């Protein structure tokens, strides 16, 4: 079975206790619930106890990260571009600083 891991790093526009950041975490909780219900998410990790890459620490906003493991690239794609996650992607500029560089953020194991 092929598995896909996706690692995302972002930087909040506001401190954790700001209303906009609290909204992001509320939306994130709903997105995670939808991912869990999909039956395609194998595991999810947050930044608790995980060291940040050096480039993520530099800057004004506070960095946050997630690591998720999915059953397939197709299931990850379907989840990413549908439902609550798609809406969160549309709204991300309210919560997160833009990421100026393109980068590969997933690894697939066959």
C-alpha cells in the first residue's frame, strides 16, 4: 500500500491569543474532524514538542506546523480540495503569512 505524508509549515499573522488566530484553530479543529471521518487519514501530528526548522523560526509571526499521513495521494488531493479544508485554503490569508517560495511538501512511499 502506498502512503503519503504531507508536512506543512506556516506562520501566523497574529499572536496565538488574537481572535483571528483563535478562529484558525477553531476551523482547523473542524477540518481535522472531517479528515478523521474521511477514513483516509492514517495519522496526524501537530507542533507540540517538535523542533521547528531554522527557516521557520525567522520572521515576525509565530510558526505552526502539521504532519499528516494519508492512504494515498489521491485521497489527500480529494480531501485538500473539498469541504471545510477547501474553504480554509480560500481564507488562509486571514490567518497566515503568504509563503513566497514554491516547495514540495509531500512524500509518497510505495
